[in-house]
């Protein structure tokens, strides 16, 4: 048992190595959620500041976490919603081009493919070995490319792309760079203001340990002026905290990403849970999370190599994250091994023919050794 194990529920008899699937609540988050449920049981305890101050408290924590401005963070219900803000907010013309990768998570894939109905050409990169490299992106760019959309960390292999290199390529061609950061934010240090990233969408229920149905989007200030808003969230209007005095036919929207907040932004159950998990991640430190998980995955990689297994490119330092994929020589044998591990109470995922391992602070060396022992048996 390590120093962080007591911060989470007891998963025994299961070894839970699947944070990329669902990040479990820290115990302090579960306690905060119980308090939030009491508010719904006793609505008289809810006050107006609960609706208008809590969203900005969460927004402030997120902006610090990713190195963004407070006015660049929109609170969403999912990464899909964040991607949709950009895809639905830009003005598209027939012949415009978008570049994506076949390995993108569906939230960063299907919405762009859907633009084909508007005669937008969508080029799908087929990465070699599941790793999107700058040269792959460069080969797909044309003078008509308006946007490149990729995942920061692959949900299936754990491969991390070079945001700086890809973003610079996109910008050099006059294209926007949109990123799904779900499998990286909270587990890999990030400073968005130091990177050529125009938008990043994140689901918060994985490495941010938040409730399912929470997320956020980073929308770079210059991009905001280019995005159309199709539905007005009344609580984002200037002066909305005085909603009895809101104008009937004339209102003012702030020049800030919060105009794209999800409806019912102040969902006091989800928001209180997310804020407490963000407090936990901030207190521990993303660097601590990353170092702990990478050390465990290095231990796993050494054992897998000794056993002759094939590792994803995430095993390479330049592409590493807090996720590692591996496989046996045959897809059928990989599926059987995954089923065996689950039967032996070792929780890992099977994604596109690879077994995906994603530890967190609650895991230790002994649990990695148990995984390796089960693989060898």
C-alpha cells in the first residue's frame, strides 16, 4: 500500500488499473457529493450564490490547471460538446478541408465527419503503428485545410502526440488546431498559453476524477471572435445573477468562453464533486501523478518486453503518457488474455486489439507485479 491508497475506496479483490476508463472519486469527493445531495433533499439551503459563484470557482481551478485565462474556459458536459462548439460555431464553405486521424476517440471523429454533409472535405490520417507523427499531418495538409483535430493522448494505445510540432504545422498552413485532451489533462503537465493550440475539449471523469457528465473546453481568445453561438445560455448573459431584471429583448453577452457553458451550468451535485476532485489533483500535483504512473508503467514495460509482448509507442519516452497498450502475437490470444485478466480481478481495458493499462496514485509496484504474474500464468 502506498501513501495515496487511503485517499480512495478499497478496490479489493480487484486490482484497478483502468483510470483511462473511469477515474474513481477520491474519498473527499464522495463526501462532498453527499453534502451536495443534502442540498437537493433540503432546497431551502440552496442560495443564489450557489448558482452563480460555483461555476467560476471551478473555472478558476481549471484555468490554473491547464495554463489558460479564466475567460477562455467553458464548462461543458462532455468532450463531445466542446468539439461541437468549434465544429458548429465556425462558418464553413464547400471545399474547406479538415484533417483528423482514424485513431481519434469518437468525440473527436464523428462530428468532423458529419461536416461532409456541408461539402467539407475530411481527410482521415491512418497513423503508422497507431502513432500520429508531424510528418503524417504535414502530408495531409493542403491550401484548403482549415482545421486539424487530433487527440493529445490516444485512448487506445496511450501514445502522446507533439502538440507544439503539430500545432505549428497547422498554423503555418493557416489552419486551426483543435485537440481532445481527455486522456492527458490531469495526468500530464500542460501550459496551453505556451502551445499553438486553439481549442481543447476535455471530459473530466477520467484523469480529473470528476463525475460522469462533466468537462470543459479551452477556447483561445482569438478563436472566440470566430465562433457563432446558436443557443444562448441565459446564465451566461451579463447581469444574469439579477435574473429578475434581465432585459426582454436586448441583452449583452460577455466576450468570454463561458457563453458556451452547458445549460444548468451550476449543477450543484456535479459541480461540487468536480471542484473537490480538482482540489485533490491540484494539492497532489499533476507532476506527482505523472511521475508515479510513469514509474509503474516502466516497471510493467520491462516485464512485458521480457515476456516477448509487443508494446505501443507509448513505451517510448517521447510519446509516453500514463497509459500503455500491449498485445500478444495474435488478436484472438490478446482477447483471451484480456478475458482471463478480468476473470482474475485485474481491471484493464481492451481497445482496438491492445490491452490498455492505466494506473493511478492508488496503485503500487505489487499490483503491477500481480498483473505480470497473471500474464505469465
